[in-house]
């Protein structure tokens, strides 16, 4: 029996292999509903394992900026440079395991910057504590995507945030 995640993946593949038109519309709808049910089941199963602690950082200053990016792209290095904070830096993934705040002064404004654990593919489904990372990012006023200059692709980050309901560069509905 495939795991719930594998079943979801399989359904998503089916959808992407099906051309969308009037004839396939209902079929795709059913597949999507199935995915939603599986995701819900997955969530329930995970939450029954006991609550996981979220990342709570009190907002401070005039605005809060969250640094979101893959592991090891230099988020903590950037935070430390901008704010003088002392977030741990390491040449391995998931050096940062918590949200680490710092404050930067700019034109008399105090800008709170939040360093976070790296975001990975499937974070919106909880991988790598992705849900907690995304929840912390959602609370910020600005999300700053940080990328490796040799791999500046933000589509995965964008998709994970989108799947979690975060719409970048759009005003609130
Ligand atoms: N060449 C180069 N290396 C960098 C730069 N910024 C950070 N590094 C190095 O990249 C590695 C990862 O840096 P971190 O700041 O820990 O990266 P992070 O995004 O916070 O990583 P996680 O907390 O694991 O998600 C460290 O070895 C840093 O010294 C940069 O601008 N250029
Ligand atoms: Mg870090």
C-alpha cells in the first residue's frame, strides 16, 4: 500500500498528464477532490502524533521581514550582516532550526528581520517543519526570497507559498 504522500503524488501526476478540456473537466475535478481528502487525512494523521511547537516571535519595530529560501543559501549570514544578530551559520542544511529575529535600523525605522529554517519542496505539506516556517512567514509584512546566486530559481519557493495560500506581490483581496 502506497503512503498517503505517494498516493497524492500519483494523483497529481495523473492530473498533469490529462489535458484539460470540457470532456476531462469532471474527471480532473474528481481527482482534485481525492487529493484534498488525502491531504486532510494526512494532516489528521500527523496532528494525532501530538502538537508540534510553532515558531513564535513577537513582532517588533515598524515592520517585519521574513527571510525565506532553500537551506544553506545564506539567510543567517544575511541576517547577521544586516542586524548584528548571531544566528548560527553552517555549511550544511538545516543549520537554523528556529526563527531567529534581529533588528535593522534604516532611515530611523526599525525593521525586524526574521531568519528561518530553510524551506524545501513539499514544505506546504509539512516537510522539514514547513508548515511552521510558512506560518511564521505569513505573519510578516514582507517576505524576502533569498536564493543562491548560482541557482536563482524561485519557482519551488513560490509554489510552496502559493499552496499554503500566500500570494506574493499581490494586494489583499
Ligand atoms: N560564497 C558565499 N558563501 C556564503 C554566502 N553567504 C553565506 N555563505 C556560506 O554558505 C553557508 C550557509 O550559510 P548560512 O547563512 O548558514 O545559510 P542558511 O540559509 O541560513 O542555511 P540554513 O539555516 O541551513 O537554512 C555557510 O558556509 C556560509 O558561510 C555568500 O554570499 N557567498
Ligand atoms: Mg540558517
